[in-house]
């Protein structure tokens, strides 16, 4: 005997499913775009976070290899001359750490917005722009520190210590520039289309890691091993 299967309920495009409904794939929990900000999506597939953790693991392994090479080279001979770090680097450190603070403030404001509070004072993009500005100041400060060392006659090939300094700081600065490009993408998604919360979270993991990594490099380069 033939049986009939009831037709599944239809969900209109662009609308959130009703309470209790399994959802519309990755597009559930969509905040309506009726406030001062574009819609922000609360849920996104896990690969965005998984990918950033894999990338951070690869970066950590790369700098671990550089650390091992630095330690071995420093103890290999008498041609290692300890480098006095420019004081500007410590100011750059404060700038980079401050950018992590502004990023966390932005994340909190995004969470409050998604919770239903859409007052004009909760615009997270302003704090994201502050993070972008501070990140740019950090890279500019690193370049100014390189110029200061050059004015003192310390170049890439002057001695092994200066070689490691330029190499490590330059690679880190390139990763920071990559983070600034990622932040630009986040801002564009926030203003034009839909920003997934997991996208902002994944970027924040990367950016905070850059801050921690820089503090580690600064301690490594300043110590006599």
C-alpha cells in the first residue's frame, strides 16, 4: 500500500527559522538588518576556526626553528656581538598590545549587538578601525627601528646577531601586515554584507597570537643566551 510523506515546512529566504526548527544550514540566527549596523551572523561552520589554529601552529613551528638556530649560532663562536635594542621597540610593543585591547572591546560590542542591543554607542567598527590604526603604527614603528639601527652602522650582514634581528622582526612584521589585510576583510564584511561571528573570532586569535609572539621575540633578542 502506498504511503505519503508530509512535505517539510518551507522557510522563506532571508528569514530566520522558527523556534524549534533545525535551522537553515549555516544561515540560522541571522540578526535582521534594521539597526545602525549590517547584519551579523552568530553561527558559522567550524573550519574557519580550525584553519586559523592550523596556521598558528605552522607559524609557531617556524619561529621555534628560528629560535633553535639562534641559540645554536650564538654559542657557536666568538663573532656573536650582542645587539642593544632600540628603545622604540618597547613603545611598539605597547602599541601592539593596545591593539589587542581595542579588538577585544570590539568583540564584546559585537556580542552585545547580537544579543539585541543596537544603540548608536555600540558600533564595533570604530574599535576595529582603532585596531587597524594601531597595527599600522606598529609596522611603521618597526621600520623606524630598522632605520635607527642602519644609522648606527648595523645592517643585515654586519654580524650574526643583527642578521637574526632583521630576519625575525621582518618576518613578524609581514605576518602583522597579513593580519591587517584580514582585518580589512572583516571591516568590509561588517559594512557591506554579513559578518560571521566566527570570522571575527578567528581573526582575533591570529591577532592576539601576533602580540604574544612579538613579546616572545623581544625577550629572545634582548637576552644573552
